[in-house]
C-alpha cells in the first residue's frame, strides 16, 4: 500500500536529479550579491553624509572589503555552477534507468 520511497512518491522526482553544486553556487551568489548591496548602501550613506557611528575611513575600508568579497563570491559561484554543469553534461541523469530500478526495487520489496 504505502511505500517508504518518499523521494519519488511526494515530489514526483527521483533522488539525484538536482545537482548539489547548483544549490551551492546559488547560495554563494546570494551572499555575494548581498555583500555588494551592503557596500552600495554604505557608499550612498557616505556620499549623502548620513550620520553613522562609524568613522568615514572605516566605512571606506568596509565598502572596499564588502565589494571585493562580494565580487569574489560571485566569481566563485559562477565557477562552481559552471563545473557542476560540465559534470552534469558528462554524466546526465538517466531517468528511465532510475524508474526501472525503482520498479525493480519495489517489486522485490513486495515479495
């Protein structure tokens, strides 16, 4: 009746379809983008002379650090994503073979 194979039963897709490198690259890109956004906000506050508790020289250092780190993370995310895509293209997921093996496993578990 009920199958413990929740990976295909609930989502309709089998385990191994999503490349873990894609998720990792996405997280790096989000963090890198956020750091660049924070650097932009600090820069606009510095230009508009908004009162802050941070001295101007420290704001400039933080802006440089956030911008450099953000760009580095975006570049690294692109490299991880590109490598993941190349690996996926070399070893594509064979869905038909996975479905057949799942049916074989299900038939074996019913016996």
